[in-house]
């Protein structure tokens, strides 16, 4: 099992923030990533539909072989984490628990803000998780769906983006929060802009970073971690797939992961299945 990669799934570009942390914190591990950009964003979709999509992505990765599954999508975590954990014979992690634990650790006044897609916020999963861990908390959740579009459309550096982010985060101006959970893995792509909008005194929690901290712990617990000595036997081989446009995905992924030679492969949605297009890669 050690030789198998860590599987990471997301609705599109967002999960690359988790991949980046994985490459940084776990350099001996291989990563198998699938971003479902063809059907992004997941946030406005019913959770039952998102659950179906997450299972399709999972089957694709399981067929290729993975030793752990990370749902790097907050909406996907809310929709399908429990089912997957109860069903799959490998460790399965979502991003909500890790982000919640980090928020509780960092808050000083117990006022925590959460931003996410409509699906994540309407599920109430962050609020439930946070209050289950500490009933003294005041949790303020707010959906900011256009943040995903800004990232997926590569408008992070666009002149109007700061004003849009500032407007959407004005909800928190009278909430006295000292901690803000970025409840979507797309949002760290906007981290600098979000920090500027809320000010330097509010701690931003990147749930993806916190999740990889837990991945490392669980790999060690189940004796699935690769050591430097294992590299001679296994090597490190990352595979990136998208259901969307591989050329567009490759441009974004190469820039974000700082790897100009990164290959992105095409995965196609065919009926109820996702299959690899072996003739298409960039």
C-alpha cells in the first residue's frame, strides 16, 4: 500500500491548494488528483447531486489505485464524507473537521466567521462541527459564491476583484470576528485579497493546509507513509486529471504549483462514469 498515491478530488481548481501543501509537507508521497471543472461550481447544486459526483470521482481514483482519499472540496465533504468513510476500506478525510479545529485553536474571543459556497453554508456543517467541539463559540457563516467563479475564470488579479471581495465580506464588519475560515479550497487562491479586505487582525484559516497536517498523522498511524529510503523503490509520480479543458487547467496548475513541466490529463464524463482519455494530455 505504501507505493500507492494519495488521492485528492475537488470540483475544479480549488483542490490544487491542497495538492500544493501535500507536495510541500509530504515530498516523499505521490499525488493523484482529479478536478471536476466540467461541472464546477458544486456550491449551487443540490447536495444529493454533489454526492453522486463525489462518488464518480472516487471510483475513478480507486480504479487507478490510491491508499487514502482526501475530499478537497468543502461542499463535497458536507455531501459525502460520512458515506465514503463508512464504505471505503482506505482512510478518507474531508476538510471541514481540520478547518474547524484550527479555527478553535486560533480564536481569542470565540467569534468565528466562515465563508463558503451556498452548498457548504446551507448544509450548516461548519456550524455544527464547531459548536459540537465548543458550545461557547459564536459562529457567523456567509456564502460568497462568486469567489469560486473569480478563481475558475482566472480573475484573481483583475482590478475589480478586490472591490467584489470587499463587498461580499462586509457582512462581517459588525460581527467582531477574530478568525475567518476559508470554507472552500478555491478561496486560498484569493488569500491576499481576502486578508486585505478584512484587515490584518483577523486570522485566516486555510482548511486545506490543516487537512494535510492530518493526512501526515494518519499515514503514520496506519504505517502508510513513505520514507526517503522508499523513494528508490517507489519514486514520486504525480498525476493530475481534469474533466474540463486540460489546456486551461494546465496553465493554472503549472503556475500555482510552480512546475512548468506539469502534465494534465483529460478525464471524460461518460454516462454515470468518468473515464480517462488516453489520447489527450498537456
